[in-house]
């Protein structure tokens, strides 16, 4: 809607009246300036044209002010009563959406005999496409419009703006490469979906705007097709894979279950094949299975199913070594008693030390070639004898892996390394002499930043492999309602996973939108009746649909009983009427009011206008009239009388003198003959006002003469400088003539200081320039 100053006139000087374009006023010759360039005639301005111009400007201002008031009133009324037009537009939009959905689902419902129960998820995605504000790009938190290029995730089927998802993919790969690659950019790292975290290789970064099925590039926006759809059959392979393709027209969201009919047998395979829906082809014949279970002792007693469960029965079973027996489930026949075997080994001197096991016991570990404790000397002694120490130095590596044991060959572990060495701390900053078995850690804290590039490592004596940041990110998400709960990271945070419900006014219809969009999303359309209580005295409102904002004004008749009368008010309900509240006089139509131009206010019922038969006090006549008015506009105050009322109005009116100082009340009938003249006080005030004006004019004249003097002095200085230059050039005569003309100009200026021109004041200097041009 255009602003008020552009309505009913289209701006000052460009308006059109009811009959057509407003004629431009004829341009009059300005007084004081003739048509010729060199003419010097002067005429005194006439006050009549200036007064006419002032009246025209005032009338134009009043016209624009009235048009502004009317435009503001129409704006408020249209805003209040827009619910009825919105309902009509909603009905038309619902019909168009219904036709689009019907054309999309026709090929599917023709296979299912009209059954659309499998289209619930797909129908939800399609409804969100048509619902204003339901589809939001989670990267930029802005609406996805049907004319914008989009990309759909194959995992969660969420729509994103194509430029947004391209930037997201580039930033994600860049951050991963900068944090993990030593040779930056050499490895191919995947990038995740902002919502479901499905990973895509870099080669899958979208670079073209395709329809949902991927057949058409840059699909046109067709109002009779699903947005971003090519209108052709989808033909994607259904999931789970059954060998059939999707029959819907190109659509968002997951493909519905397969509607094809196939002939399949039952789960156990004993019954004859029956025709079944491909998406629900598994069926049970409800007969006992009877298959032999894995225990090889019992058969399956359950009804028809795909795979038999483990045997649920219990039987007596021995352990692996065969020493113990207990009742156990048939599904787990192999078990161990956890006891040492204890069987005599082949050497005949030792027993088996292994726990319950199957098969023969291993050979005696002492019967093979053995060595001394340090491992330098080997011997083949009987298994009953221990190999003695060799007496040589041990020389086994200590736990420091730098020095060897200096003790003689001995059994058991070697002692701790006690040699003193110069050790370097873990971060490599400091060195110190200390025992070899001790670790040297300095107290310096690592100043490097962690992988988040926000926090310092601060770990003592860090060798450079700083651990990942373990703090919570805590940055405000794009929704402006929540903070990032992930571990501190680089780059952009993932979109807010929360959703918000935007209800209608009555709460019956709810629209689920991503968090952050609830402030800019319009409430959903609701077909339920409005439940708002009436704001007037009527018990119920006129029936209308649920809508956002205030209800339209009540159009029912008031029907309240009038005071001192037996009739009821016949006017429309006026409990809440738009009335003007602007009290400040605006300087022009370009100024905006500081408060609403109209507010809702309860108005009283008007006087009863029903004519009733009334007799005069003397009961001479009976007439049906409400009241009589005189030609001056006042009511007749006489007692009810027959005939025409006399025009001698007794109402008092106020008269004022020409200067508006004196006021007097006289009868309305005598106001035309009464003239109120100014007195001596009025004349004194007028004289003082004229003296003040003359003083102001005199001061202005002196100020103008002072300016003229300054201009003349500056002009003479310029001429003197020019005369010196002219003397050098041999042009002194021209300079003298110029100075003489300046003197004559000054004498003419002092005689004619101010020259009126067209209601304005033209300085003498400007007049001189005009006369010389």
C-alpha cells in the first residue's frame, strides 16, 4: 500500500481531481521585472495575488490533510477487516494445493486402490513446502522460497539453499584439512550434513540446481507443480530394495512404500504363495514351524516365522573337561567349570596347570631345553631339576631401555636403574641431572592454542601434541535462543536441533518450525471457528474462522434500550469504534503523527430518531416531528406552537472587533446589524505593533547598507589589484573607467537600497547585476 501522501493527489503539484488532470495555473508576470533583459521599469506589487496564492496554499494543505486522514482510516479498517478476505484467499490456496497433491499421488493411489496410508511421511514434506515459513534453511535461518535454488540431503531430506550448502561443504573440508593434514589439502576429507551428519565425499559437493529426482537441471517454478519439482515420475529405487521404482511424481522427502502386488509364500515356506503388497509381503500362516533346532534334540514349537530362535529348553550337560555335569539351556551346550585340570603330564612328574579344557594335555614345559635366568647358558636337565644361575653378569635390559643390569645372573626381575644422567624435560626447554628411572617434567605451561583455535593448552611440560579442547563451545546458535552444546570446535556451529511449535490463535492448529523462526513465521491457517470472546455487549460474535490479530468489528445492531425512550438503538454496534486521537496540528503532510491517528473507543447511542405523535401543551394540535431548526442553524426555543417558527433567534453568539481583542455576546437575530469597533486601547496596541515593525525594518535597512558597504570596499580592492596589473599591461584607462562605474553604482545603490520584486526583496547589488546584464 502506498503512503498516505501519495494517495488522493499523488504528491503536491501532481495530483488529479475527480474530473481528470488538474489544470496548471497561468504564470503571471512578476511585478518589478519586465520581459526585456535591459528594461528598468519598476512596478509596485499588488497584495491581491499574494493573498490569492496564500489561500490556494492553505486550501491545498487542507485537502492533503483530509486525504491523509481518509487514507489512515482506510488503512486501519482494511487491517481490521482483512480476515474475511484472508479466508477467501486461504480457500483458493487450499483448493490449488489439493489439486497439486492429487496429481502427485495419482500414480501411487491407482496401484493401491485409493489407499494413501503409506503416503503419510511424503505428504508431510509436501505440506511443509506449501506452508509459509515451514521450510527453513538451517544454515542461514531464512525461508526457502520456490524460486530459490536448493539442495536436498539424501539422509534426512532437509532442504538447504544451494549457496549455503556449498559454503558449508567448503568450510567443513577446509577446517578438517587445516587441523589434521600435515600436507594441507592432499587428502580427501568428507563433509557432513548440517542436520543429520550424513557424510559426503568432496566430489559430492553440489554444484548444480537439480530437481528432487535428479533428472532436470534448473527446474522452472510452476504454480501447478510441487516447488523445485520437474513434474516427471520419480523412478528412484525404493528402500529397502525390492527391485521396483517409485511411482510418484518428482517429490521431496522419502519415497513411499512399494505399492506393487507380488505372489509370495509364508515365512516358514509351508503354505502356498498368495498375492501381497510388495512393501508388506512378509506374512505368517500361523502353523507350527517344526524345524530342528541347533541343539539337534528338539524342534521349534513357535508359529510360522522367518528364523528359529535358540532352543529354550533345559538339559543335563557336562563341562568341557567332563568332570562336572549340570542342567543348562540347550542353546549354550559348551561351558567350562573353571577348575585346574590336574591331570598327570607325559613326564610322569608334574600335573597339568591349565583350566578346564578339551582334548589332551600339553607336554611338560620343563622337558624342553632350558636356559639360566640371564639366558646366556642352556642345559638339558631332567624336568625335576632347576637350572642354576651361571654366575656371569646379568646384562638384561632395565626398564629404562638404556642401561643393563649389573648384578650376577639371578632369578626374578631386575632392580630399578639408579644411574644419574642428564635428562631433558618433556617439552624440551630445560635439562637436569637426576636418576635415570625418574621422569623429568618442568613447570612451564604450554602457550599453544588447541584444535579449537580459541583456548590455550595450559598443560605442564607439553611436548607439542596438545590434547583436543575439552571445553563446551557455548557460542550462541543462529536461532538466538540456545548455545552450542558441542565440544569447543572451529568454524560454524551446527544448526540448532530444537524445534518450536507456532500455534494458531485458538491452539487447534500447530506449525512446527526450526528454533529461531518462530518470530518471523506467520501462524498457520486454521479452519476452526474463532473462539475469542466478544468485546462488545453482544453475547456472541458473528461466526468467522480462527485468525491472527484482533477480531473484525462487530456488525450486529446495537439493540440497546435508549434512555427515556421505549425504542432500541438501530445503529450498528459502536462499543469499539475507530475515532481520531490526533490532537497536534501538523506543519505539513510530510510530518508523521507521533501517536496512532485512530483508536478504538466506545461511543454513546445517538438520540432516538423515531417520529412519534406529540400534542402541544394546549392540546390544540398533534404532530409527528422530532425538533425544528431555524435558518441560522439553532433550535426553536419557544413552547410548542402551530405554524412556522419565527426567525427571531434568541440564542446568544459572540462578536469580536477587527483586531480580535474585544468580544461581546449578542442575540443571534441582532448579530447581522451589530458591528463591534476597536477602541483606543486597540488603536494603541496597533500603533505599538506598527512602531515595532518600523524599528525592525529600519534595523534591516541598516544591516543591508552595511553589507553593501562591505561589498563595495571588497569590489574596490579587487579593482585596485586589477588596476596594478592593468598598468603593467598598459590598460590604466580601462581601470579608471571601471572605478567610475563603481562610484555611480554606489550612488544608485544608496538611492535605491531595497527593490521589491515578486513579493521578495532583491538587494541593490543583484539589481545592479541585472541592469548590467
